[in-house]
């Protein structure tokens, strides 16, 4: 029997080269997907120089989660909308913001991407889903293709705290008459 999807927690990975733009970005994200219930501090992103030519350096990594839960089947649309947001923050010839939307459930964290690869599953609208982290034995565990910044202890600890918030949200949903 086919069942409806359980709503999941929207998490946005943000790479930004101009921290002065962060306030405006958060307002835009809030307008699109609702209140932010948590964000990490901006931490210098030192895992790769892949983005430096386009975005400049230093770059900063921030993770934010949203209060409103989303239907996981909407992740592809969320990724397309996040690409539009990136394009609103272009300076000169390149982006100063890179957004990586993902959905967190009790068992996994999935990122949306436009890039195909053997470990990515087509979702819709030219967007792929990547199982980035798997929750097992009380922690998020990385996989061989997990990006280095998502492998890091700080990101996995943050996602654990978001998972705890998500579990409480699910309890309140299941107790509604």
C-alpha cells in the first residue's frame, strides 16, 4: 500500500563570501520557507578552493534549519528556488552565495544537487538527491562520497540537534486531534 510521505526538516547549507549579505539572505530564505529555527555561526570554509575563482575568498559555511516541515517530494522544487535566490546575489560575473538545500529525517540527510553521479538518484526537474549522511547508533555517519564539510564533527553535531528538534515536531504532529 502506498503511503503519504512524512514531512521532513528542511536544512540549508550556505556558502557565502560576503557576510554583510547574510542578513538579507536570511530574510529572503524566511520569505520563501518560513521561520529559521536555528543557524550555526559562520565558520571559515577551508575544505576546497573549488568555489574561490567564482565567489572569492575567504568563504564561510553556515547551516540553517526551518521551523516548517516540508514534503520530501518538494526537494527538487526547493533546489530550483534556491538556485534563483543565488542568482539574485550575483556580483560581477559570479555568485557570492551558494545554497545547498537538504532534508533531514530520523534516519538520513539528503542533499539536492544539479550534478549527476553514480550515487545520486534522479528526483525531478533535473535535480538529483544524494544520501549524504545516514543516522545509525545515535549519530550521523558519512558515506564515501559525503562532502568533507558534512563529514566534520561540527556539521554532524548540528544535524543531530536539528534531528532532536525534528523528533519533537513529529510528536506534536502525531498528537494533534
